[in-house]
């Protein structure tokens, strides 16, 4: 009898049958408050009626157009609409299905456009699991171990991680930029570097927002040395952080933007965006794929954009995120095992540490399980697995935030008793 591979590691034991907004219902009819949103994907909530309607309509019209063979309307309309939300001039688009594929497409474009090979990444960054993306990923050795020689040409520099060293954000930024210059002077020759790739908030690596001054420092060095600045907005995009794009918490302009996850409310769709002049430095046919820009996924993305706009979900993410962070800080104040609370918008996390300040993955896992036992679904992250993150759909309301916080308080109390 066929069975699921034991390589699957499932965060919760839930067998989901139905989803509605921020809730999932299992086969027994039990309701779970879903603060994972399918790893930050169901931006408009599970099965938003307008997304369902748009997808159903498209399924009955054209499922698979295949845009490297024939063009289709949903993709053209989506491209036009994305132009309204993308950073000015960064509006030439190419579509794929997953975050990893889009990361690889961005690297391909950066190499083609610059004629240079190397990519500079920041320690703790997560960019995907396909072999090229895995080579760029330093969010944990579990994503690299046993993979043999990965893609060469990846240069690693530190990300500003204030909490780990007991620093202020300014001190962490100064350190990271100084180290970056040292890396550029010692191992990563600037003339060989095609691009930096950076997450506006380190995601799988522990939910650490990039200080604006750090991103500005990257922009300045990119301009000075002729690198491209790639922002990986796979997790931070589409309103998640309380701005439409995570990098918009700074004044920095990216050269290539990568989006996926929240873009289509659960349908597989991803894209890279760059100025047309940059895309022109590659050539027709240099990017492709069988399923990219699927017509149903594009229709769902159009509906997602409508819902985000009409329901004010970016503003809601900012407001609800502040409420969530405030509540998490109150829980942390009563539980010393939570050493830090941080995040932007609806991307919030609690880091568990021992009294000596060392990572405490055991406490994080106990809290995660105690929350799931109470019907609150969460995810862990961080290189040591000692960070518990909350990433609810952008439609979450204040009652649901308070409900989650009450369950979280009980879970942390049980986990650290
Ligand atoms: N980049 C970032 C910042 C991500 O968070 C993820 C997924 N967690 C990826 C890339 C990879 O996306 P996918 O799993 O869709 O390949």
C-alpha cells in the first residue's frame, strides 16, 4: 500500500478538511485558529469568496494557457494591475510557480544582466530548497546538509542580528556593514559579484527585520560596485508587514523584486519584477517553465489584489500587527523564557532563550505544541528552532488577535512551568 514518505515533517497533527478566513476545520469538525496561513500564503484568508468566485470562473473558461506558447487575458490583466503596486519603474514581469523558482530566475537574470557570476547572501537568509536556491540559503544547516557540492559563487556576509549579541539595532547595523566591507575586501571581489539578495525581514531565519539603515547601506554599495540589489519578498510581500512590500519600510529601491506566497491566496504563482531596461540585458527565451503564470492562479491573484485594496488589508496588517506585538510583549514580560519579541506587521515572533541567554528550542517546541493542543496553529523558525512565529491571514480582526493571545499566554505558561 502506498504511503507518505517519512521525509515529511509536519508541524501539527491536523487533518484539515475546510478553511474559512483565519480558521481551519478538521475532519472531526474541530476549529483551529490558523496563525500559519499556509506559511504566509493565504493572504486573504482561507477561501475568500471573491477569490473562490474568480478561480471558479476561470477554471470553467481556461485552466492552462501556457504563456510561452499562447498568451492569456488573466496574465495580461495581472501584469497591468501589478504595475500599480510595484515600486516605480520595477515593473517588467516574468512569472513562475514557487518562491524557489522565482529566486532562481532572479539569479539567472542578475547573471545575464551583469555578466558577473557571484551572488552575495546574508547569513540566516532563506531563499528556497531547489539546488540553486539552497546554495543561497543559510537559515539553518538542515537546509544544506548532505546535499553535496552546491552551486558555487555564493558569498556570505552577516545579517544585523541585534538580539543575539545584546546590541542596539544601530550597533548591529554598523557591525554588519563593516563586516560586509571586510568580506568585499577579503573574499568576495566586487568585480565578480552580480547581486546581493536580501529578505526585508529574515523569515525562516528567525523573523528579524532588516534595519532601514542596513538596506540603505546595501543600496549604496550596490551602486558603488555595480551590483544589483535583489529583494526576496516571497514572505514579506503583499501587505504582510503592514506596507505593500517589506522593503518599503526603508527608502531603498530594489533592482529585482521576487514575489510569491501571498500573491495568489494559495494558488501556486510567483514572479520576478525588474526595470524593463534590466530585463532587456537578458534575452527572449532565457526564462521559462511549463506551468508558470497559470491562468487560474492569475485570476486568483487579480481577486487577491481587489480584496487587499477594497478591504484595506495592508492597513489592517499594520494595525493588527501592532496589537499582536503589543500582546506578545505582555506575555513575554510575564515569562522570562521569552527573551525577545519582534517583527513587522503580521509577521511576529517570540524567541525562547535560557536564563543564560542561549537558544532554547525545547521551550519553543513545547509552547508550539501547547498552542496546537489549544487549537492555535503556529510555526517555529530560526536556525536553532527556538523562535515561534505568528503569520495570520491579513483579514484577521482584533477579536481573533485577542483570542490567539489568550491561547498563547496559556501555552507559554504551560511550556515554561
Ligand atoms: N524565499 C523566502 C523568503 C521564503 O520565505 C520562501 C519560502 N518559505 C522561499 C523563498 C521559497 O519559496 P517556495 O517554498 O515557494 O519555493
